[in-house]
C-alpha cells in the first residue's frame, strides 16, 4: 500500500484532531485542541491514502534557534505496521535539515522506534525549560514517564 506524505492542509485538521485525541484518551500522547491544530497547522506532515483518507500525522515544532521537537506522531490503527510512522518522522527530519536545525528531540513511550531512526536517549533535565510549556498542560505532569530522545543531524 502506498501513501503520500505531504504538508497538512485545512481539510486535515478535524481528522488530525480525532486521531490525536483518540491516542490521548489511551494516555499515549498529549491531546490537542482544534484551536491548537489550526495555530500549528504548518508544523504537520500527513500521510494520506491514495483515496485521500488520512493514515497518520506528525509535527515538527520549532522550539528555539537550533532546536525542534517531533510531536503528535500518530497513525490510525488500520495503517499500523506499514512504515508510515517512519516515513512521517523522516520527512520531519528532512524539514529540520532544510531549516538548518541540527537538534531534534522527542518525548516518547516508543524509544526503540526512534532509536531505529537515529535518535539517542537524553536526560530530560538537559532540555531547555522552554520545551516544558506543553508539559504543564499534561495530566501526567510532573510524573511523566515518557523518555526523552534526541537526533543530531
């Protein structure tokens, strides 16, 4: 099955909202409001099926001069185990390179997935305080058990 990886557009927002919040209900990632998705639409890449159906999403959020975050990586269950998450992350890393960002971090429950893509473990304390803004809105804060990982390109 082939998917198209492309920049998100307005038509993707409601499907992205449903996808991210379905994982948030399971405690696997931080949910996003519709307002937040519209505000950050340019951060998102989407994977779409040839018929136009949304298969997955991932965002590259710029945090600072040379630091960005991979966030909101999610793939609909019907599309699991097809390499879609890998393709989405690779596109976000390519975007980071194009923007001359050489450090990209993620907070994840799936460290082995990110290790295969060149990420290494990092202590959360080594991340700038600016990145914790979203964490304050998380129901798991301050007892987060996500692992911090970094890619240096």
